């Protein structure tokens, strides 16, 4: 796969950066998908599938959202400070991995009533695009640190999305930082120009 390209070096670069830990995040098939041999079994499979299909943006989104999860766990989160926890999902329409939209615990109630007259819990909708059908649950696993045998299931954990006010402040801060960077570059260029002119005058 590393030698194949759909959009030049972009695909190759993304593929080479697909972390092998993605394979520890399992994809839970729906009842009608259990015997489907083409069904990806983990996020490593999913990222490779998107790349084979030429869906580079989807593969990139898998990478971004999954890397964010690993970054949070690497910092030993207490599960209370500025995080959301629940059942994660992968969306086949856009590649987003994370908690469903407007659903803190990672589940929403399907409007369809099943045979036992109870409403079923199904994955989705996607927190990115709102897709409700092409979505599967994810199971984050990790080797047991105490016994070194077997695995422990972990919840999906992510930072909450920014509010509109927070987005505005972040954008303003980025623009201000960019403005200062430009001003510094202009000042440096003018100083270098003045220095060069002074040297020419001396000659």
C-alpha cells in the first residue's frame, strides 16, 4: 500500500503515519455485518480501506481524531476535567471517530421499534456530519497493565467542542499572532534593507 498513490505523495505520507495502535481500537459490527469478511475489524483496517478507496480526507480524519484520543490518554486524564466520555463511533461517510452528536453517553434511541417492543440502542449519529446509518461502535482496548495478559476495554474520551464564543476568541488570537508575525518579518526586512543601504553608502 505504501507504494500506491491516489493523490501523489499525500496518500503515501498519510499511510506511513498510520499508527499501529489504531489496531487496538476495535470496530463492532452490526448484527447483519458479523459474517461479512470485508468488514474492517479495527481502525487500522478502516484507515487502509479509506486510502485504498481514494478517500484521503476520510483517512486523514480517522488519523486526526484517533491521535487526539491517544494524546488525551497519554496525559493520564482524570475523566472529569474538560473531557467527554462515552461510546465512540466511526463514520464511514466522513471518517470521523468520536462520540455521537448530542449524545453524551455515545448512544441514541432509534425510532424503529424492534420485535420485543423496546427501542434499540444504535450507534450514531456522527458527531461530524450527522450520518445515522453508516456508523459503527468502537471499542478502545489496551493490554492489562497489571497482569500483562488480556486486554482492558476503555471508553472513548475527547475534549468538548469549542463554543461559538471560544471559537471566536481562538480565531481572533490566531489572527493577532499572525499580525504580529507579519509585523516582525516586515521590521526585520526593513532593518536588513537599511543595513544593506548603509553598507552601499560606505562603499
